C-alpha cells in the first residue's frame, strides 16, 4: 500500500504536461461530515502511467476532462474517455494508463465521511456499492461533465 510519500513520488515520476495536486493524506481536511484526502488535476503526457497503488479507506472519483485511457481496478481494465466519471472503492488496487495519441486530462478527488455520517453508513459503504463490479462504476454524462467543468 502506498503511503503519501510514495504516492507523491508516483505522481512526480509520471510524465505530465500539467499536475495540480492538493494532498491531505497525512492531514485530512474535514468539511462538515466530509473527509477530504486529495484533489487535483492531471494532464498526462503521451503514454503516461500512474503506477499501481492501493487506496486507503476512501473513495476516489476520477473525471475524464479529455482524451482517453485505461483505469485498472484490481487488474480489471476499464476503458475511459471524455466525460466519463469513474468511482474507485476503498482498499482497491488502482492504476491509470493514458492513451499515446489522445492523452488523458482528468480531475480526481479522494474522500470519505465521518464514521457516524448517515451518508457513509447507509450509502457509500452499502453492500450494493462495495460489491459493484468495476465495469459498472464508470458513467458518461454531459450533465456531470458540465458540473465538473463549470467549477
């Protein structure tokens, strides 16, 4: 499992045209009931790879702004493209490979909720979501795209 230093080294060794990363893994930010671990944006260079790492006890949303690539979850490849939103689960092995001709640009946010939060107990950690196959955790939506891009 990568600690925050190893994760940062992973991002630093990735070929990127642009990286903006706010990393709070060592000191999570609490906003009401939300626990924020990380958020940022990466514009990958050709064939960039975010090496395999295991998420801690948090979820991650990856929103593809442009380009295409493959997200691996526990060695299952999931093709992603512009306007896709992918949900990564806690303790899941995770890797991202950018396309060589259409490099990925994506936003990411890693989060959880306080232990007593209804949202954590009843929704995020529900058996339905935690056992949802990786292929069913990618969704392409122009409405969601507009929400992410207008921020």
